[in-house]
C-alpha cells in the first residue's frame, strides 16, 4: 500500500477581515490576515505536503475591500497564495464584468463548475483543477450557492444550474470526464451552506469518488466534520479568527482517505508570529482609507447592536425606521444581511458606516394590498428561512408581526396597532437587489408588486441617503421592541 500524508488548510467567508482584534484581559490579538498568514507559513515549513484552499466570499465586508472594489482583496490574497479558490456569492457584488477582471488580477486558480454562458453553453470559469503534489494527483472543482443565481438573475448571458440535483450532476460530469485512475483525491469547494453540503453529499454517486467537501456561506462552526456517503464535510466559520485543518493519509492504490484528523484552529498571537510583511502590505491600503473615511457622521445615544441576521435587532430597527422616513412608506423591509457588522456607534465615522452598510443599492416603493403584504410576511418569516441560508429582514416601527413556528403560519400582522385587512392598501419599500429577486425573497412576483401601478424609485443609492440621514439626526437610539415575534 502506497500512502502519503497531506495537510489541507481551508478558509471560507473571509469577507475582507484583514486586521487583528484585541481580545481578553491580556490583550491577546486574534484573527487578521497577518496572523493567519503567519500560521499558514508556519504549517508550510513544518509539514511536507500542504495545500491551502478558500471556499468563496473573500470579497466584501471591509472598508478596504469596498474602496478598491475587491482589487485590494485579490492582491492581498495573492500574497496569501492559496492553491485554489472557489467562488462565493459576494465575489459577484461588484458585477460580473468586474469579477472577470478580478480573476485576471488573481495569481491563483479560481474554479467553478455550474456557471455557464448561455448562448455558447460554455462554463464561465475554469471548471476544475488537478494539482500534483508529492506524486499524487488531487482534483478540485467548485459549486456556488443559489444566491449567485439571484445576483445574476437579470443577466441574459449567464445560465446556472440552481438545484442541488443539477449541481450534483455537474460534479458527476466533471468526475466522469476527468477523474481517471491517476486521481488520488477529489475535493469539492462549495459555497452553498452546510445543510446543503450534507444534502449534496448524499446525492453524489460513490463511483464519482468525491472524498471531501470544504464549504462556506452559512458561517458554520463545527466541533468535528460530518461524514455522509463516505464524504467528509467541513467548514471554518467566518472571517479570519480561525482556520480549518485536515491532516489526512491518502492511499494511492484505492484513491481514498484512510486516516484523518480535523481541527478548527483559533488564530491568535499565542499560536504564531504575525507575518509583518503582510501587515505592512495591508497597512498600505489602510492608511489611504483611514485618511479618506475618518470623518465623523453622527453620534448615537449608545452602541446599537446587530448580533443576528435572523432576528430583530436594535441597529436593524434604526436603519429600517430611517429608510421608512426617507421613502415615505408604510412598511420598510431592510435586508438583515446588508448590515455587515454586529454593532455600530456610539460615535459613527464614515468608515464605520461604510463598513457596516457597504451596499450601494437602489430603493423602490410600491403599493400593495393587505392580502399581498400578509403573503410577503408569511414568506419571509417562515421557519425554514432562519437556517442561516435564507433572506431575513428588519422592519420599521409601524409593523408588528407574529409567526407561529409550531403551525408554520402568520399568526397576526398589524400596522399602527390595527390588524392588516386584505382590502387595505400599503406602501412598501425594498432594496434593489431584493426587488430583482422578489419571487424567491418575498414569495411574490414583480407583476404582483406592480399591479396597482404605483411604483416609484426613491433613490439610486441607499448608502448615500442613509449617510445624509444620519448626518442630520444626532443622538438617536433604538431598542428591540417585538416588531417580529416567533
């Protein structure tokens, strides 16, 4: 039996988490790319056969990334030198043409199997990669989340395979065509969420020989990897505070993993020395950004938090109330995921605000019947939407919604204390990205939203109007009030 040991380090959903933070009484540094790079360099020196992979969402989440539209992130990733990377939904945040530009900036391969150019039936990205390491051949391919399909839903040139079944078929096509007797290890880099990873693993045929799924998107923290259909499944949370590590032994005769150990490694200053060259490289961008974005916007009465996307939050309430006033609407739905930090204030700088709310999206108002408003709330509050992969929302102060999780139904919906009736009419405002995908996000079609003929674009830039609003409203505060109750 010919075997070889490999160490596979994996990250996902890094979201521009470039800088370390101080944690604990001893002032221990945690996370940040300088420490992460230091650990990766350390492992590369200690172990013989090391691979480092990233399962999507390098882009978006920091002011440095937003200012340079991802170019800074890719240049920093070039320094980190991953062996292979898969696409996540946020790689599309600056548009498809810009993503194709970023791919050219990258010095590392980016793989994806299920994005196609419609007319020519050709894959948009490199569909697979075979890495040769220590005389062994390792096959990588990538699968993206349905959220990428949402981002590209209006692009007539691109088609995608959206269901898990179709995605599994794409994996089969790749492995059938390229997994020959020389392929010793097959790894899927996915960005579809942990629960979907498990479902995908169950669908894959054993003959395809997939050994491992390294995923992202749901920001899942694990104590140990799952094993389904003899496929190991792991994910490494979110940001750069930790990294996943597999130490595996691969059998060349059976092309399989015969032994493994997985750890979720906390990245902190007790683990390794920071990579000071990396830190200096990041600081080159940081100095420029600090100068531009240090302006104070406003001051809140206290620090407002946004600890979870799937529940009502104080910061979410403030933003929803602000947008409702700006849009002069009865009901405002602010995507929880568009609020990118867990807290803001009490002093709010332009950098703080841009980091917290980076998306420069439009704001559109419609008029809908009470019946359709109930339909929308039934859809967004449904239990299965809170699995870490759904689209949840913050609402303004006029709304109180109660959802019965046991019976899976909207128990009550009131506007200004009065029950919403089917025949009532309400003005509702949405962000542009969510409007484009209203059928999947709200359970209602664009034609249904527009049937009363009262559509109006309020703003082409949510970010700009929010900044202006906060500049002119000082000492604000907000609380969790029970606007959304489960």
